[in-house]
């Protein structure tokens, strides 16, 4: 019996060691460092400090498609959409990319208020994109010009909530939002042109549940989309430290020792993450989300201009931070409003049901009180967002010729 016990323990130790080495268990988690409140302290340039705040914002497929160009004026910087970080299969019109620019800008604004900087944000200072040559326009035209000026900062409670996970895909309590909470959410959009709707009645919730499930079913059944997601999945600590964007097991709420075990298994036996298994797991996760969602929300605009898309992202970030302040969480449920041929029928149908007179649904999300805290996702080093000096010089020449 003693020999069998020793043998069993030895086998377990060998397996645990193999999994740990395969996963990179002993590595520093550099991909989580930007979540530390002290992270921006290492930079003296306030523009980089604020870019580090923006880096924490919610963003489509965690692609972090932002570029920051520092101006010769040390109080000015520009935000560009990174045309090398597009999700071209699911975001064919770059709507999600533009919304993501807005989420970044709002975090910059909140961070500036806390640090004592007023941020004057001008959207598309050189005009909106040439839609016929979109990727080139993204390279040439800034999404926003941000000018900083000092002011005496007051209490800025949203700042502390930027360091919470931007998305929680876990279960939410079966508890409706209170009238006071609803009032808080609607108040953050009192001066905006974007429309915010929140639904928690039985009829609308059933309809929106079905849209979530149908959208997930369609998307998970398309090979090219599954491949696009698989290409940015980071299966272990080595990959997460190297790439620091995309998906990982944390996106399924897996944390602690279980995370390292799962990552080690995925590394040693990659076949267990086949497309079919991933699809089945994804659909099971979506069903659990639907079963544990007390309310859904929509952000709707009267037109679908690039400016309105960016402004919708800014509103969404305000909503995320307000939710955190109230002890709530949110998760985008964007599949059914994506624009590609297989989704067109459902995309048009939800717009007929919830958007009037040609309005556009920019964001579709679930909201509620989370049962547990969700892991933080990977973030790149902020200096990867800052353009190289050669590009800055080129822009300075262009700016002088305007």
C-alpha cells in the first residue's frame, strides 16, 4: 500500500510538473501589469500616462486597435485606429473598431480628470474616413485630437473603477435593476444624442435572449470566423506574455490553479481544443449567460457615421464605469448586430424590432449583479501603442503644411 501511495504521488508530481512547464506557470504575468494602478507612474509624459488609462478600456475581441501619435506640442496627442488589428470576418464594416476608439477616449478623459488634466477631445479633426479606401484612411486620419490643460481636479470616483475587469461573462444574479440604478444609467447620457435603452421585462428579455442564442449559433457555425478567433487564442503563459492581446481561458472565467491546469492540457494536447469542442463549449457558455441575465441594454444612434460610432463607445465606457460603481457588471453581446452575409437576416430583424426609422444599434449588452469577480484580460505595454519617432516627424511635417 505504501509503495502504491508513493507511486501515485510521484505520478501526480510528474504530471503537475509537466503541466507547469508546458504552461509557463513560473513566469511573471507581464500581460497584467497595465492593470496595476501604479503602472502609469513610471512615465513622466502625461500623454503616455493617459494612454495607459485608455489601454484598459473594453475593446472588440481584445485586439486593442489603438495607436497614439505624440505631437510636437507636449500638450497634444492624436488617437488613430490601428488598421493592422482589424477583425475582418466579424467586423466587416469596422463598426466595432470605431466604437473601441470611443471606449479608449472616455477612459483617457476620466484618467485626465483624476490626474488634473482637462482633455479637449476633437473627433476626426481632419475629417471622417474615405470609406472607399478605409484602411488607408485609418492610417492617415486621426480619430481624435486630444489637447491637455491643467486644472484643479476634484473627486473623480470613476477613475478607481477603470481597474476592474471591463467585461464579466459570468452568471449574474436574478435580480432586476432598481429604479434608482436605472436613473443613474440614464443620467450619464442626459446631454448625448445617442439613445440608451435597458430592458428587463419578461417579453423583451425573452426576445433578446433568442437573439443572443441565434447570433451565437450562426457565428459558431462559420469556419472562417472560428479560425479568426482561434488565431488569436493564447493557450498558455508564454503566449500571453508574448502577444498580450486576443483571447485566453480567462475569457471563460477560468482562474486560479484550474487556469494553469487547463492551459497546460491545451499546450500538451492541443486536439482537445478542436473547433467542434470549442463550438460546443461556446454554445453552452452562451446558454448559461442567457439563463443568468436579468437585463439587456442597447445603445442606438440616429445615423451610423464614424463620429456616432466613436461617441457610442464613449457612452459605453461611461456605462461600464457607472455599472462598476453600482456593483454591477456588463458584457457585450455583439454577434447579432455584426455585419456579414450569414448574419444579415438576424441583423435586420433586431433592427426592425428595436431601431426605428433607419436608426443603428451600436451596442447590445447584458447587465446585472455578478455572482463572482471575473479575471482581467491581457493588455499590451502602453509603449507599443506609441508611434515611432519617424512617423511622428512625418506627421509634424504634414501638420505644418495644413
